[in-house]
């Protein structure tokens, strides 16, 4: 089975709140002291792909769209024994919405060849839009199953387990398709062996510019204009703490209940 | 006395080989004895020599001192008072008896007549007799210990039983021979052999001279056969330690109390970490054969104390078993999986037994209590880390929470995944100078991840910074430029990541032209002091307790005794045991407290780990096997109001442990800097 995993490099979402800063004018987060990490759901996707390969053989390709630094995410995938890696390098620091990302990924995938399963994370830890998987499937003309946390090869297709609000759904799908991967205790990302990390530095990573996949800045402007970020700000965290006064505990409880009732009514 | 007075002491002697004919048989028997024993030693020496190189013959003067202290004076052995004293008696008794036998050899075989006169009376008769009795007493008491008292730390094997029996029989028959010779020859100098004269008198009371002479003859040959038998067998038993222990003590690690972790050449290493005996150094293999099965290491191991699988004794003994000295299953009864029939240097050791299982290896807190207590200088800890390295770097199979810590170190430069704090949050509103704002600071305050990124420790770090300001110290912090020293990565077993972080830190400090580093974290301290120099980072590093003691000593900080609470000090392993610093914090606490300092039973270099070292502070231990709660109980057993600590990891581990088990009792946990700052502020 040939699998392609899309990896997005993002600012470390676990950065302490005090260290997280944004630039309101450019409507972008500022890197500051934050490190660049691979989006966790993308790592879950890679882990799912590795497990699928262990169960039913095949090959894994890793694909990223982002600045040159995104090569680190691909190197880590190579350290975990992905068979090949490709970076579509974005020279611009402009915000790329899900539609743009899907456009670029689809063009790259078409050039990379045929894949049975294309896996993406269910959403990214920066913007959290959760749109890329669906939009990518649309571009490729493939079915898409979302929130998948387990994949099993069966016959000429795959059996997928997807998370829903009420539990799990089991879905049988024919190949090829796009799945978005959610996290589960079964797909906690493994860590690479040190020797494999060292070896990964010597493996090739295909580096394409937009022109290599026949896209122009104009193409990206079309999808980019589909969504406009009007403002970006860090919500102010406010907590008001008030001690309810009263002569006895019962009085305080009564007053507290009245206040609660007031809040419920006004809501 | 009249008889003695009539004799001239200068003529005192006895006939060697009295009553013995055909003594040539002895020499004939000696040949196979020495061949068997020699082969036993040779076989092991060959195995050690097959190990990897290790430089352990430098600084001979220091090494000779170690041998004097720990072999001749038995200092480390005597730390276990009971067993130590009786081993001391056995040790010196056997040495004396061996010298006495050598004297006989010189006289009989080289024809040099030295067994006469005062030397014969004072040494060869009286001294040897008394020391021999002490040795016998030693064997007897150690046998009672083994068979009646049965301490848990010992290994109970038939071999140990036989060795004690044989030693006792050899010495017992020795006294019978001496007594009967005195009786039959009516030795005028017999009184100089007190034990001999008692045997002589007692024997004469029940048997005639003729009977005793015959008994002497048979017993003499019996004695000889047993002695030769023991000599031949010894190298195949734990008695090999008679040779290996002194050698092991001579070749001990002189650099680091806890055992120096090996560096890895990542360009050329065949294996990152160790999973077979052939990958160890010759010293590691010698360690295995130096083990006397005394079990002290396991008895002080914090993980083992709380009921975990980890047992440094059994790690050593199981590997010794694989080195083909003994049958694995009989030693531990826990050999699972396949065992090689004979010595196989490439046999994978991790997982070969329960004791060598990956789970057990990752229970180690790297506290080095095992290394510290070992009477024969075995380095258990570096071997555990060697095997952890294999699991981490070659297999990538180790506890998930340690993996999370490692991933966090890789991605964020600190092991505290999910912390909401930044490196500088603790200093909010305090006006603590950043390195870029200070021209040539006197010291760099290396806050450490534990001091900056854990809520509880912000208070300790602030206290330290306040003390430094009070003393007008020209200091600065790196702030967001600081990253982990790499200690947890190294102890967990990721040497590659350790080197990456270390190299980066050394570079950062060199860029800022830092000479002096001050830290409140003993793990950072240890790394700076003992490990960065090997990577080209030579900085003068001080632990805050040492530095604060100096500030007070030089009068920069005035401290009147103001703390009213009773304080006990918990020695952090990486301060006390690994680096020998136990006085500075105590000096500070004595200075600051109106009450006398309280000591926990286990303190100083023999302190008990808080449970947080070796990456264990990132792991959730099973609820009934928490090292910190064990240490908390030890603290609660004192009448102290406060446990003072000098390590951010100890602070949180001790506080959690005490809160979990204290019941109604109140006990605070404070960093030494906190105790001092509170005293200064009059809180």
C-alpha cells in the first residue's frame, strides 16, 4: 500500500502563554522564543501510516508545504523510516489558508504519483481550521473520511475507525482516499532511534518551488482571497473573584443561590 | 614459669613437618591444585581482557591509598558494622595464617632457618594463634548470620555454605594439629600458642599420646587435602574476590563518586549503548567478578526499597552468571528466556533475566547509593546507564513519560512538557538582570529548568535572587537563552541529545564570556562540574549552598539566627554523594537556625534519594511504590518542623511525598535559600 502523509510545521503550541506574541498588523503569530515543531495530529498521521506499513507492507512518502525550516519535520519522518520526503518550499511569509494549502498539496501529490491513502492531521495546532483534508480530497477528486484513528487493510480497500461525538464508526472504503487522522492512545507518535536520526540527515529531500508543480503566485492569490483574516488578537484573560458577604453560612448560601439564579435568567 | 625460665628464648623453635613422612606426596598434589586454580584465574583474566579499553592505571599514589584504605583497613567493608567487623577479623586472620604458612615454607623448602627465637614465639606462635582464633570466630559469626539471622540482602547459595564450612574445618583442624603436636612432643614453648595449649590439655585428658600421634598424622593429610581443594576451587567461586577485589579497588573510578558515564564517539561506535558483555570495558567485566554477593547495593537502592524489580546486586550477579562463573537460575531463580550454555560474549543481556529487564533498568534514579556503598568499588550505575542507552538510542523502547521528556528536550530544550511557565516568569517584578543588560557579570545565575518552569520552585529561585541582590552580587541570568544542561537526557540514556544540548550551552556561555556559574540545581551543577569539561566547557561552577556560605563567610551577607523551626537537611544525591558537598548547606542552616540541626538516619553521602533523579521525576510511579513517600517517612521520623533541601527536584518530590503520608503532622519543605530569605525577612 502506498501512503502519503502530509506534515505541517507550526509554532510550538505548548509555549507558555507569557511567551506567545502576535503581530496584529500582519495578523500573524510571532515566533519569538517558540520553537518550530511538527503539528501533533500530523505526527499521529505519520504514526498511523507507520503502523499500517508494519501490518500490511508498502511505502510511505512525506510531504510538507512551508518555509525551508519545514524540512526538519520531513527529516524527522525520514528518521522514522519514511521512504521519501518532499518539501514544497514557500518563499512567502504570507498566511496560507486551508484552501491554498490544499491547492498546493494536491498539485504536489499529482506530480509525486499515485497513492492509495493520503493522510493528513485532523487540524493544525496553530489555526485549528481543520479544513485541509476535505479540501484536498475535493481537489484530488477522492473520497474523504475524517477523524480516523485506526486503519486496517481489508480486501481491496481499508476498514477505518472514525471518532464521532457518540463513539466510533467503522467505515469500509475503497482505495484511493484521503483520511484525516485524529489522536488515540494507539497512535501516540513513536520516537526515532538515534542512529536513524543521524542517517536521516544524509537522506535526500525533494525540494520543489511552486513553479515546479506548475503553480503561480496568481493561483495562490485566488484561493488566498477566499478567506480574509480581519483581525488577530490574544483574548484578554479576566477573572473576577468576589467573596459573598453574609452574617451566617446560610445567608451566604442564599445570596449565592440568588446570584446564580440571576445569571441563569439573564443568559 | 620455672620451666620457661630455665629455657633460653633464643633457642625457641619447633620441628617443621613433625610426624610427617612421604612429604613429597604434598608436592605431587600441589601440581594439579595449582593447575586447576591457575586455569580458573586464567580463564577469567582472558574474559576481562576481551573487554573494551579503559584507562584505570593513572595516578598510582591515589590508587595505592585506596587499596590501603579499603583493602588493608577495610574502611568500606566496615561501614556495615556487624558483618564488617567479622570480615575484618577473618581477613586479617587469613592474611596472618598465610604469612605463617609462608614462614614454614621458607624454613622447610628453602632451608632458611627463620622459625626460631623471639620471632618464633611472638609472631609464629602467639600472634598467629590469636589471629587464627579471631578468624575462626569471624567465620563462625558470619555463619550464624547466614544461617540464623538471614539478612534479606544476602544471596543464599550452597557455594556460600560450603565456603564457610571449609574455612572453619581448615582452621579447626589447624588448631587440632597444633594442639596434638604440643601434646605429643611435650613442646616446652607450647604455652606461647594459647589455643594450641588448650587443645593439647583437653586432648590429653581424653586420649593417650599414641592415639593423638596417629590422629595427628591422619588429620594432617586431611587438612592438606581440604586446603588444596579450597585453593583449587576458589577461583570458580566468589572467593575469587580475594584477587579481584583488591584489583578492582585499585582500578576504581577516581574521578566521580557516582561513576563516570562513558562518552560515545557517534561517528565510529558500532552500538550506541550496551547490550552484550563484549561491549563493556575490561573494568566493567572485572567488576562482575569482584562481586562478593554482600547485597549492600540492593539494600540501599531506593527503587528496590519500595518494592520495585531493580536490584543492582542481581544486575551484577546475573551478568556474572552470563560471564560463566555460575548458573544463572540457581543464583536468582528468575532466569527466563534462553540462556547460553557457555560464555557467549555477544549474547544479548537486556531482557536475559527479570533483573536485566528494560523495566528494571528504567526504575533507576541514578542516585549512586549502590556505587557509594560497594566495598569493592563496583560501578553498577554506569552499567545501568550503558544498557539504558541501548534501549533509548538503538531500540527507542523506554517508558512513555520519559519519551515525552526527551521529545520536549528536543523540541523545547526543557523536559517539562506542558509547563505554563516561561524561563523568566519567576523573576516577574523583581528586576533581575538579563545577560545582555550586564557588562561582565561576576556570576551567571544558571536557574535551570527545575528552578524556572515548576510553580513550586519559583519561590526558591526568587529567594536565591533576593539573597544575591541583598549581598550586592553582580549577577545575571540567561533568560530565554538558557536550555537544559542535558542531565535528564544523559541519565535516561540519550547521550546524543545530551551532547547536542551540552555543546549548545557551552557555546552560549562562551559567547557571553561566562567564567563563573552559580546554580541551585545539583543536577546542573554536576553536569557543569564533571561533564562539560570533557566537552570543552570549563567553567567555575558553584552550588548555591556553597556560594551563600562563602558570601556569609566573606561578610557580604549578614545573617543573625532567626529561624525558629527545627530543620533537617535532605542531601540531594547529586550534591552529596556525586560531588561530596555535605557541609556547606549544614553550615548555612546552623547559622540561620536557633535550633540544633536535625539529622535523618540516612544523610550525607549515605542519604536516600527523593526519587526524582535519572528522569524518574517525569514518571508516575505505582501508587504503592513511590520513592519520595519512603523518603518522606524517613523525614517524618525525625522531630524536625522543616526539611531543607538544595535541589528543585528534591523540593517537589519531598513536598509531594510528605503531603501524601504526613497525616496530622505538619512538616514544611523549603530550599535552603528560602529558609535563609525567610529568616532575613523575619517571617
